[in-house]
């Protein structure tokens, strides 16, 4: 498999797999504590981005901050989607039971899965995401539960990005919950707890 990753088997009886996608400069270990807060009994598939930007791992290239390389985004989204199928075979988990937990750049690639592939995820927790692409027709994501965590004073992800992303996914049929903090781009403990409460309500 082409992507560096960690797989941890969950407790018997829990078929859910949490797909962890780090932010720029992170590694596959970054979000493990978040996964244990969201669902400690689930399996974990934590992936490292294949792109390096000044030595920092990312999931796709960008032209500058806030401006994505769309061609690379499309290719890397396809690569991640294919990796999930390979991982499901390799680790014998249900491909339809994957819930993404992404932060920043990782939230963007998770959002891109939803923008390009129907039924690519069972649900998603997107912390500080941006709109992956504009001006495209999204696949149907009927009743797909999605949580968006956002900061009112986020300098990297403007509030309008969250508003637009929520609307675009709702238009595709997804069920959106947004949670706002009076913070910047950092992932806060209260934000993760809000995500856990949402997860317990919508996905357990």
C-alpha cells in the first residue's frame, strides 16, 4: 500500500473504523488521542500524507496558503479512496464503516472524498476545513452525517468557508452539524468533545 499508516484493531463487536487525517506538518500519530476520545472501541486507520511541503507532510499540494492545486487534489483524493479499499482487504474491515476524522489539511482531503465519491465515508468529523473545490456537481450524499468544527477567528480558514462547505454538502443531501468556537485554527479539547457528543448521537 502506497500510504504510510498505522492500523489498530478495535474491540470485538465494534465494526467502525476511524480514518485519521492530520494537518500540515503532522504525522499519523497526531490524532490518535482524538480518536480515543471520539470512540475508544473503534478500529483506527491513521494515514500520513504523501506530499512534502518544505519537509512537512500534507495530503495534496497547494499553490499558496488557501489556494489548492486542484489537479493534485483530485489525484490524491483518488489515491486515498483506492487506499481505503486496499486497507479494507488487508485488515479485513468493512469498507462501508469508515468515518473520517480530519484536521485542517486532513479535513480538506476528507471533504474532497465527499465531493468526488458517493458512499466513500459513513460519516465525517471535519475540524477547520475549507471548501475543496468550487463549481462542480457533488455526488449524492443522502443523509450522510457530517460534523464541522470551526473557529470564529480562524486566520487560515475564514468563517465563510465553513458556511459555504456546509451549504454545499447539505445541497448534496448530507446532514450537517456545525460547531463554532471563539478561537483560531487550533483544535481545542472542547471542540473534540462536541464532536464526540455528535458522534454518539449520530453514529452509535
